[in-house]
């Protein structure tokens, strides 16, 4: 019989595979989710008890943010709350109404509850204008939830193999140093209130990404900037500085939108850097190892997408190392030093 750890890490690695496939699809806003990662969550409802299922939900949120590089950003909070709320709603319905509700009902309930949490949580930081996106997001969630439910029914026969991977490891002093540096860096960015300095810091961090084996992708930052503008310009603050097709742009709202977009962009770049230096211990490390094997196998398997997924999931897991880079103390603390320098400069101006 498989241990609870093996079950949880196997389901979580499948969640990461769903998140990986979602990253290949352009999204209107950075925190938007299609819902492919919910397929293993729905399959786990009938096989895991509540404690293990709860751990799976937390592991899914943390590991997916680790993979995407957003674990030290506000988007992690949005993703975490969305995963927990939608997962608990699906578990409650799946357990209490299992004779009356199908995968379609479970998927729809999870999608709607998750979308509401996403939009309202995002509006707390990005602006009340985000609430105007609730209706179109609910509509898109309805469509994607139906697709997710169909796929869950199609792949419900798959047996997740039990294979031991590498031994779990404890967090090392270097890992603690990386996390501390990331948290202090994000805090310093949030304390900056000069848009010019924030823009300079963002550009520096962007140029540092290749040094830490991260690709520079400008489209997510552009999308983030446009969403921030939309969310904050809806609320009129200050003098009218321009009018576009009858829509008035006020000075204070524009300044707030730019500042929030730059802060979010800088923290995303920081998170991408620091998450690349971390080595996840324990259950997270086991989950990531399984996911990296699934991702590698999927990319090196031929056939249709369904055939490739079925082939990958029917193989035993193989032991592989965690994807990481060796970062010394200087390399780990460099982003923190840059953020601290910008903060001190802003105080001296």
C-alpha cells in the first residue's frame, strides 16, 4: 500500500504538470488560471482523507508558485487563497453530494469560488477596478470548468505509480539565507515610493535574470502594467490630465497605477531570481522531482497530447536531481544589496 506521502506527492506533481501546461497558454492577467491543475485535485477527493487532501492543496499552491517563480510576490497570496477555497469547496461537495453531483458540478463550483476569491483578493492591491472583471472571468471559468471536468473523467482511470525518489532533505543555512534575502528585498521594494527609482530598480533586476538562468519575458510585465492602469484609473483621483474616447485620466490615479505596477513587476523579477536559488526540502522536493520527470518525459514523447500524457503517466518515476543553480553567498545577497541601495538612495534624495 502506498504511503500518504507518496500519494500526496504524486497528485501534487500532476497538479504541477497541469500548471506547466497552463503556462504555455497566454493569460489576460498573471494570476489567471485555466484550471488544469484542478484535475488531480478532483481525482484525489475520493482517495485522500481530509488531512492529506488539505496538505495536497497547500503543496499545490506553494510548489506551483515555486515553479513559476512568483512565490515571493502578492500573486502567491492570490494563488494560495484561490487554491484553498476552491479545493475545499470541491472536497465538501464531492464528499457530501457524491451520489448527486458529477465532475462537472464539482469543477464548476471550484471554478466559480476560485474566480471570486482571485478577483476580490487582487482588487485589494491592484485597485477596485478589478471587480469589473468578475463577470467576464466567471464566464470564462464556466467554459474552462466544463473542459476540466471532461478531462478529469477521461483520465480518471490512470494509476499513479508508486516509486521512491531521492531522500528528503532538511532546509540548509543557505536556503534560509536565500529566503531571508528574498523577504527583505520584497519589503524594501514595498517601502519605495519613487516611481523613477522603482523603474530603475526593475530594469536592473530584469537585466540580472539571465545571470540567474531565467529568461527575460516582457509580455507578462506589460500585461501587469495594463491591468494596474485599468484597475486604478476607474477611480477618479486628482486633476484630469487626459481624456481618451471620453474616458478621463486623473493625475493621482495614474501615479498610483504606475507605482503599483512597478512594485509588482520588481517583486516578480526578485521572486524569479530567488526561487531559482532555492532547493526545496522534504515533501516539496519529492513533488518537484516527480514533476521535473513528468515535464521532461512529456516534452520527449511523440504523439497527440492525450497519447503523450497517457504515456507519461503510465511510466514509473525515475530518480532525477532537483533543477537548481549553485549560488554562493555573494550571488544570493546581490539582489538584496541592490534593493537596499535603491532604498537608501531614495531616503537621501
